[in-house]
C-alpha cells in the first residue's frame, strides 16, 4: 500500500476534522487559512481518496447501558484463509463486538466486546463466541478502567 503525500494544509484539515468532525466548512477554512470553496474541494478529495473514511458521534457506552468492556483473545482450530474470513464475517454480524483484529502469534483474533453487565457478557460468550465454528479457545480480560482512549491517529501538521 502506497503512502499518499499530503501538503501542510491537507494535514491541518485532517487534524482539525479528526478533533471535531462537526465543524462547518467555513470554520475549517478559517482554521487552515483558506477560503471556503478550496477547503471544501480538499475535503471532498480526501474523502474520495478514502483518507477520510467516515464521520461519527463518539458515544459513552456506560450512559447507554453498556457497563462493561471485555477484550477476548480467540484461537481458531484452522488458520486457512477461508476459515479466517469466515470468522471475521461471523463476528462482523455481532453487535457487541466493536473491534476485531487478526494477530500473528499464539492468539488469532483480539476482540473488543461491550455488554450491559457481566451476566449478559457471559451469555454472549457462551452463545456466540465459544460455540462459534472453528473456535478452539477464548480467553477474556474484563477492563477495570480506561486510562487512555483516543480516536484516530496522530496527524503531524
């Protein structure tokens, strides 16, 4: 995958939008030293290139009733590409699984799972994860607190 080259203004646009994706184009243009039309053209070009993937609200899980976050380390019986893809497709359909990473090494996948409480997580674990096709083991770690949680990536501007 080739890394795209961005000028200083593109990097400023990306950094500002990552901090606040709700700002108006006029506000963004002022922050990066452009007028509104060329700023909007740059934003649209970044969207079309897939650099800006989406805009979304960052919701507080606890305020919506999801009191626990668990990391699940999943090992599969087979690591054939079709089996890996099948597992990815399977967890992609589970709303409680918020993130899924394929790893190298002893564990095949790391999942970030949210649940309303420990009992609902236990039900989810037995009904959906440990019983999933090709799964040999699931090890879980319940989070105690979140010390750092930043969306996005560092943008050097």
